[in-house]
C-alpha cells in the first residue's frame, strides 16, 4: 500500500460534536493547518476534514445521529 505524501502510517479519525470548533482549537493551540474540508448536503455539517500539525494529520467529522 502506498501512503500519500502528506500522510503518516497511522492517523486518528475523530467524530466530534462541533468540528468547526475543533478546527479553531487545533489552529489556536497547535498551529494546525487545515488541508481539507468537505461539507455535508446541508452546507454546514462537516462530513470530513483534515488538519495537519507539524507533519501529522488528524481526520475528523461532525457527529451525526448515525455516528
């Protein structure tokens, strides 16, 4: 398996209550850089996002009734 260049071998995937606040937190506290966001059909829910902190990627999404 070839891992894409800006990813590490193991990456956490978090389901969080408010993904936008998680982005704000990681930017303020860790100097994270947002590398991807994908919104849901409602235009506000974040169905997938990625931040990078000093070369490590964290993937996450807003919690939903299903997840």
